[in-house]
C-alpha cells in the first residue's frame, strides 16, 4: 500500500488532468487486486484530490469526497485526523454551492465538538489549513459574516495562551487574500443614499385645541438601513483602528459599498503598520493591538485580492488610482494576472461616464501588458495561453462597450 500511495502522490503532484486520471485508475486497481481497504493516509490523499477534479468543468467533487469520508469513518470505522478533516472540508468548500459550503462548516463543528474528553478538551485543534479551507467556501458564495468570524477566531486564538482548545494558526498572506476575496464577492444588502432626516417637535398652543409641528430638516445625512445579515452573536467582534478615527467592526456586516471599502482599507493599513513595526495608537484592550498581522507577506497575489475589492465596490477612478499607486509605493512588480484583472474591470465598465472614461485606463494597462508579454516571450517563458486569451478578450470587450 505504501508503494501505491507513493505512485498516486507523485501523479497528483503533476499539474495534469491525465496524471490525475491515472492516479484514480491506480487507486481503483489497487482496491480490486491488492488492498481493498485503504489506510487513513491514502483515504486522505484521495479525498484531498476531490478538491482538484480531473475535469475543469467542476471546481471540486464534494459528492465523491463525502462518499469516501463516509466509507472511511462509518463503514471501516477508521478514526479521522486533522488532515482528513481539512481534506473533506476543502473539497466541500471549493464546490462553490451554498449547500456544500454549509456542509464544510458542519464538518468543522463536528471536528471541534464531537471529539471532546470529560474535561471538554477537543482531540482536534483547527490549524491554518482548516481556516483557509473554510475561507475557500466563504469567498465563493460571498459569506462575509463567516469570513469575519474566522478572522476574529484566529486573532482571539493567538491571544488566549492558557486555553487548551485555543486556535494554533497564524494570520498570513494566504488568509488575508481569502478574506479580501470574500469582501470582493460580498453583496451589500442595499446602497445607502443621501436622505432627509426629519425631526418633529410638538408645541401646544395657548388655546390647547391644536398642535403646531415644528419641522427641522437636515439634508445630506444618511440613514442607517436595516441591520441585516448579522453574524452569529457568539462570534467575537473585531475592533480596528484607523488614522482619523477609532471605528469598531461590530457584528453587523457592511451595509453599503462604502462601508466595504472602509473596512478593507482599515485592514490593509493595519497590515502595513504591523509589518513596519510602527507604534500603534490602539489601546491594549483592543484584540488587534499586538501586531497579529506581522506574518502577512506583501506580494502581488495579496495586492491583487485587495484591488479586486475596489474593482467590485469602488468607482473606476478610485480603482485606477490604487492600481498605479499601491505597487509603486510598496516596490513590487505587477504580475500578468494583475494586468488581466485590471483589463477585465475595464471590460465590465458600468453605464454612464465610466464607459466614456474607461478607454484611457485600458490603453495605459494595455501598453504595459504588451511589454510584459514580449519580455516573457523573449526570456523563453511565455505567459500561459489562457492568460493571454483573457487579456485580449477583456481589451476587445472594453473597446466594444
């Protein structure tokens, strides 16, 4: 079985659909002719492989993963491990459907609550891979409430050193990339618009038979909408600092696109502050006061996820300014994917003035893209054909609209 496991692992390590198909064939062959009952290691590898299916038509194969999980835990009564839980959670979360994402969170709760001893200590503790697997699901369905709860749990776990069930996972760039992608996929319940706020004051006349109502009108003040989509009341709240104010991340999700951009800016600024070891103005009572983001590495993938929030929720002018500014300020080089995503934002320009102004931004990005594509070809490492295709489609769409 170890020999079969080594061969299957080697095939899954290759980025090829043919290699993955051969791995599944060898797994079936092994069960027919040699070892009908795989061990926990091989079950975990096959369940993990369901998160990267053979066919590109599917993002994952949660049904197959759950079948293998049931066969392992129920039929053969093999005790699961943290790695096995992480594998089945990832396969369900990557499906992108709400039903299986909820199943992923159910399995995570089972992992924590179903294996406790008499003192309440869980046999399994979630690690970074557990939370990243769950965040794979939240970003696909735009479940910002759960993503913020996961981030709060990771922050709180690092502070509670005496808790035997504390979370042992450091916040890094992969975690924050998933969090930013969830903000980008999140849909606010409504758009807040300038509203007239009317304050009524009743004054009784001397005769006492009628009342005159004095109305005081204040224009340009936004009224808070319904407090919808709140997360679980048991989740810890996030409190962050900003340069000009001290806002609180309450249990209430952002109610407008402006609120989404505000929260993301606060998070990103806090990452920069923690990495630069600058003195924080936050008090010691704040959960983010002890540089929990110091392990977040600033790289193009993280900045691409940060930009995606502005592509979805900010104006084109704001996204354009950030695109040219953030990489220069941090001294990072843009990858081909960064240019492709900017071009795709141009191709999805909203009606009105955006479609009149978007061509200038697209032309600037396209000139940079042509240089990057030519340099990659000259270096003998051409950009992947699918990426080149996406760039050209986005530019054609921009010119068409």
